[in-house]
C-alpha cells in the first residue's frame, strides 16, 4: 500500500489532504492552502492538512514558523489572505460575524503562556468564559466549575490565586477554563511552556485523558518533541511556512526527512542541508 506520508511540495498537497479520510476518520477541521502575510513576510504559505474528528493533531516546527499564527486562524482571531478553513464541512473563512459566533461556540482555547488573571481566584478564572458569554445562574456556574476543576485534578484549589499554585497547577487551571463551555474542538498553544519534562509529561497525559473522556478533536501546538508524540494521533511539521510533513507519528518518524531529523535533534537547520534533503525526498 502506498504510504500516506506527505512530504511538502505542491504536487503532494492532495496526499496531505486525504490522509485522515483514508483511514475512515471524519474530519473535524480541514486547513486548505491557508496563506497569511504580515507586510512582505509570508508566514503561512499554502498550509494544508486535516485534523481528524476525536483525535489529537499536533503541530510542531521551529520557533517563529507560524504555529501560533495558524492557531489564531483556527480561533478566528486572524483572517487568512487566502485559503479555506473548513469546520465540520463549513468554510468559516466565508462566514459573516453571526455565523462565525455559532461556529466559535464549538471551540475552546488554551493560549500560549496560559494567561490566567492574577487578580482572580482559580475558580473565578475557570468561570470567566461562562460569566462573560452565558446567562447561567451563579449556582450552575459554580457546579460546572467544580466539575471541570475535578476533571483536571484541581478539586480544592478553586479559592487559591494563580500566584499561590505551582506552574503545573496553573496549566491545569487554564485547561479547565478552556473546557468550561464544553467545546467540541480544543485548541492548545504550547500548554506545557515553562514546565520541567516530568510535569510537562503529566500535563500531556491529562490532555490525552481529557480529550478522550470528552471525545474532543484537539489541535495541539507543542515544542515538546519528541515527548508530545506519545499523545499525538497526527503530526503536522511546519517549516518555512509550509506543511513539510503530515501523517501519523509512525509515518513522520519513518519519513527519513533530514530537516525533520535536525529539528528533532534541536539542531540549526541549514539551508544547504535543506536543498539536498528536498531533492533526496522528491517523490
Ligand atoms: N500580528 C503580527 N504582526 C506581524 N507579524 C507577526 C504577527 N504575529 C506573528 N507575526 C510573525 O509571524 C511569524 C510566526 O510567528 P508565530 O506564529 O508566533 O511563531 P511560532 O511558530 O513560534 O508560534 C513570526 O515571524 C512573527 O514575528
Ligand atoms: Mg507560538
């Protein structure tokens, strides 16, 4: 059987697009030729891949390669110059604001750095999206907050302030807040930043348990390679604004891509090596 692995190159985008469908999974989010410039800088250059329903799709790549910019497009904070983002079959890039609000309700987001409000308790932080966006009673909100705090192992910590809890607990609180509106799709931008490898591993496994328990489709941006692959169903490797690799963990690890190998080893990726690698990989 032909490998589903995709090595980026115009001619291979079709293969990138079909990867999740080939194993029968429904697609939660399809990113098609997403292109975004800031002034003269092209940050995303025809990025294409699809995130299967009920799975974790992890986005990795060198610092500054556009991971956060990509996630902000999925969260409607940025609009693309061209390309499409298809959520449950609907192209959200063509939607007006009222339609967008309906789709936005499907999403929960954990921002890079967690960003808890220092002046609010953990419970108030977790409750915040419900207080802002719903008319639920205080009692209902309190109950949901307790549920979500329990789901992330923070029962009993609701009355503490962020400064009074550990970095790992702050990440858990940020995850509880991202879950509070019971999203179908969870976007996570570097949810383990600043944690040591042991604590990062614990957060990864909490994310996996949570994703499975609530049946979420998740898009996870992470710098924790290769640890994060333990909980990843698909991996997109972004490089120079392109989807250089996309596939299952096994597929991308066996792709034999020198650029990806350098990235995994934490090495500088030199341009000469890239040229040689690209030629070697042409399919
Ligand atoms: N609002 C913005 N205006 C101009 N440039 C931006 C903006 N947001 C991001 N960029 C640029 O886009 C590139 C990718 O950034 P980012 O997505 O944050 O990278 P990372 O992969 O580390 O998350 C960087 O060069 C950054 O400077
Ligand atoms: Mg980032």
